[in-house]
């Protein structure tokens, strides 16, 4: 008499249930049924393995719809996911997001195994600045506190007084109560926060400057010193994009992530972190909305709000977030790859900057 493996039965049951759940979320509007069926099977396998290995999966809001709606225990923006990483009691953290986010989880959880399901999963902002750049700025402006966006690598965070995310940057800046702040590395987030908090912002010269010119900078009227980094997705949105859409749809609600250029944010109706944008669409009475952010998040929001119309302007995907797939997440759990490591001396210093940020809080809401 042949016996059937109970774990095979439970995989089949879980696969079917996952497929039904994906259909209920109307994901078939974005992904053909046959593909959704295959993805549901992989998601069911991941969820089984996740339980067996006592793992937690954190998913950033930019994950593609099938992944976003299936395997994460928690989804959210950078701030929410840092908080979840700080609270977890699981042995393994699988971070479905980019490397700097997974590094933040490791900084907060040195004894846990942190996996990111892609070899690189970079970020144009994180790559725009080095720890040496920060040390040079600190030497040039001694005593001025350094606020660093979490979209940076651990060695940069280690040179920092406090981190921030798009969800708490205003609270972090206000908490410092100093005349001047070095705010790194996103020139646009810095510009938006400077505008919101009424500070005058300047940027260090990209070209080498004479000693005399350098000596003049401390005497200039500035409260914010920025850097030249930019998000390769958000820097592409323009005020003309907004004008064009408003001409065609005068009632459209325009939401822009604060990594967009300040003139774009100023021409929008709302700006906030990825989660703040999601919540704003949920509660708005506007019949249609335009999102100036990564396009997978648009798909996730559209699937969750079938009664509102999303105006499709473009299809800018973050190539780094797009590296994270269900297939690679399964492989990450099966092979325990790619393990995120942070040298202990750097981790301890970076921890102080991240922990200080988490203790400040922040809502992600910026209206
Ligand atoms: P949030 O913190 O708003 O999720 O943004 C992270 C990010 O990388 C946006 O490009
Ligand atoms: Fe980095 Fe921009 Fe991608 Fe966010 S969307 S991870 S800031 S490149």
C-alpha cells in the first residue's frame, strides 16, 4: 500500500489556497492566470520553509504584486520595516528589499541570520557617498551634527549622529535643536526637508575649491548642508509631467515621494513615505490619483483600491528592488543565501545612529 507524504498534501493545499487568495486580491489584472498559478506555488513553498526555519519575511512596499501580497509577514516603508526588524524574535530575517535595508536589520540584530534574496540589490543613493566623504565633511565642519538617510551603507551610518527615513526626517531634524545640520546624501530629500523646516540649504562644490573659498563657507548663511546624491527613479519626475496630467484630469490628486525634486513636490498635493502615500490613497475622496514613485507600488495600490482610478504616467521600476523575486527568495531560504554581514566595530557605531532614529518615532505623514 502506498502512503502519501503529508507535507506534499499540505503544499498542494497551501498552493491552492494561495492561488485563490491572489485571485481574490485581483492580481490577475496585472499577472496572467497561468503565471499567477506558478507564483502561488513558489509562494506556498516559501511559506512552508519560513515556518520550518523559524524565519520572518519583511517586504518593502516596492515589491512586485505577487510577492508583496503573498509571503511577507510585514510590509511597509523603511521606517516600519526597521521597527519590525528591531522587534522580531525569529532566527532568520529575510529582507525582500534592497541591501541597505537588510543591513539595517543586521545592525539591529547582530545574532540573527539576515538574508537578502539577491547578490547586489543596490541603490543609487547608497552608492552616492562613502564613509570617507562623511569624515571629510565632519573635519571641515566640526561639531555640526550629521543626519544620514537610511538609504546608505553601514560604514556611512557609522559616521553619522542619527539616521532618518522619508517617514521621520522632519522629526529627526527638529529633535536636534541645532543651528546647522549636515544632511546626507539625497539632495532632493534634503531640499524638501529644508523647505518644510524653513532652513536655507547649500551644497558642497563638486569641483575642488581653493582653501580661501572653503574657509568662506562656514561664514555663509546656511542651516543645511546637503550632498549630491539622487534616487535614479524619483529624479526623473518633472513639473511638466504634473502639468500634463492636470490638463487632462483637472481633478487628479498628485502624490510625490520626497525623493522627487523639490519643485515636483511643491507642485504636488501630497508628499510622504511610501506607506504614507498608500494610506493617503486609501482615505482620499478623490476619484483619481497620480503616484510619482516606483511603479510596482502603483500596481499594489491599484489592486487594493479598485474603486479609485490610478492615472498611469510612466513605468519607472527601481532596477534594484526588481532584483528581488519569489524564485530568489525561495533559493535564499533553501541555500541560506545571501547572508548580510556587517563588521562589528562598524555595526556598533551604526547601531547608535539607527537606534537613536527609531526612538524618535515618526509617522511617515508629511502634510
Ligand atoms: P520609504 O522609506 O518611503 O519606503 O522609501 C524607501 C525608498 O527607497 C524609496 O525610494
Ligand atoms: Fe534607491 Fe531609488 Fe531604488 Fe529607492 S527607488 S531603492 S532610493 S534607487
